[in-house]
């Protein structure tokens, strides 16, 4: 259940001053902003997601609003981590940067594609927005959180140390990362996401953390993957992710759910196991944190799922993304906060689950398909529970904001 439009942040369109910070079509880059409330000195910078392009054909297929700022809305109304109640960033200054560079926020090049000049200036856009904010109200910040979703989350990770160094130098603020759906496990070098990453490296001429690039001279594009890059990131980061990532299932596996073949089911569960193993090996024992639910989906921070999805089984039972982030800000949690349930639909309040991929591949496929109705019943019961949780949350927020007439 949604939390209501009056509780969401309203962010107003702002144009970037730096004339080098342009979209693919040369139009000026933009962002939306809402200043802090109630004397807060916390700021949240969020980079929009939206995949990328890596050659002439894929760039030609980009939607116009992914390559230009023309027609950008005057105001955005955002939910989840952008809402104004019940979480650590509720009163923060909020900045949402439009993604129009198609380069995962790291490009530093221009090239001709089908007789048109394309600009890949994601790195310059991020730098220009941060500079513009630090010349204004954000210079008084005491906490800055840098994040994004999907390509935006990965772009935030690639730029994190540069941003935070600038923030600390200017304001002395604490600066951390908070990335959503930003973790792709490295598969074999012929997988689509690996191939596209290598092509993007050539097209965008990216500016990436040099420690990682120098450590991977033969395959510098691997620094686009968190398991390769994270050991070279100095700033503390929290990730929110799922074990069944719909973007990777579709683009790396070429699978559209609900699945029809046993081979597809096996591939999805192999990806899930790979994700879990890589995250454990990379994050455990470090200063970083990942919230890993057993859901099917992609971005969750910008919806009510940010407050509702929780760990069902294991040591961290009951933890949501929001409660985990609250602990992360106070350095009270480290490592992998994951669900130990072993089934896809088991994390509390996951979004709609394609039941045909919720069955582990060790089951006979005919038997598995025969149990879909039972899985659907469990999903429906879980949805009723989440609906009630949404009602309770709304009532709690109203009770905090309501006061008798005349007061």
C-alpha cells in the first residue's frame, strides 16, 4: 500500500551551470532538488538509472528522454527513500540527477554516431552537480549520502570516492554510499553484460578509480562490476539488492518470466547462487554492508518496498532496508544482511512473484509446475500481511502529523 502523495518529496527542476556537463544530444544536464527540512544538515544525492548504450545500434534504440533534458518535468514527486516521514533521510536535502548520458555516469568522450555527435559526459555531469551544490547550501552539510538505482547505483559507486573527497574537503561532512540494484556478479567473459561493458569502455572513454584500472590492465572493464571495484573503494558503502535480479535474468540470461523450460529455471537459480557467493566473498569482513533479500525484482529504494521488504529467516530476521540503513549510518552493522529462507518468495513483502521461478531447480519440473497454485496461495497470504502493514504504517504517520483543530 502506498504511503500517500502528501508524504512524498517534491523536487524542483534545476539546470546545471557547467556548459561541459551535457546530455547525449548536447542539451544542458539537469537535476531536481528539495532543500532540507527542519534545520537538517543531511543531504541525499541520487543518480537516476536506465541501462546504457555501447555501440551505434544500441544508442540508436535509446529513448529520447534518456539522451536529452528537453521536456524535463518541472517537478518530481518521489516515494520510498525520498518520502518525508519515518526514516533517517526524511528531512534531508534531496537531489535527483537526470540520467541522459547513457554511459553509467563515467563517460568522458564525444563521437559521431549515424552522422550525429553523441556526448558521453556522465562523469562531468556528476562533478558539475556536486560542485554546484557545494557552492550553495550543501557546503553546510554534516552528512552526505550518495546513491542511485541500477545504472545510477553503479555510477554512484564509480564516482563515490571523488564525490566524498570533495564533500569532506569543503564541508567536513560524513559521506557514505547507498546503492540500489547496483551489483552484477561477473559471469564468463562472453555473457551479454560483460560484452556490453567491454564495448562501453571503448565508446565512453570512462574515468574510473585508477587503483582498480591498474590492478586489471588486461580487462579494465571488469571495474564496472562491484566484486572487482569494491576492494579499491575507500568510502563506506551500503547496497540493497535481491537474489533474483530481473534485469540480469532478462539481459544476461535472455529469460522472460514466467519461465517455460527447465534450462531457464536452472540458469536463474545458478545466478542466484553465484550472486550470494560473490557477495559473501566480497563484503563479509569489510566496512561495507549489503541488504540481500530473496525477492524477484530490481530497484526498490524509490518505492514503498524500501520500508516493507524484510528478512524473514536467519540472524537478521525482521530487518528492512530502512532499519539496516539506520544501523549502517551509525556503524552498527557490517557485512551481509541476507535472508536464509532459500526460496524466492520468502522475504516478507516481496513484490509480485512469478511463481514458476520460485521453485528450486532440484525439484522435478513437472512437480514444480504442479505446485504453483500452492505457491500462489502463499504469495496471496503474504500480500494480505503486507497490505495490513501498509495500513498500519499509514495510520502511524497520520497520528504523528495530525493535531486537533485550533492548535
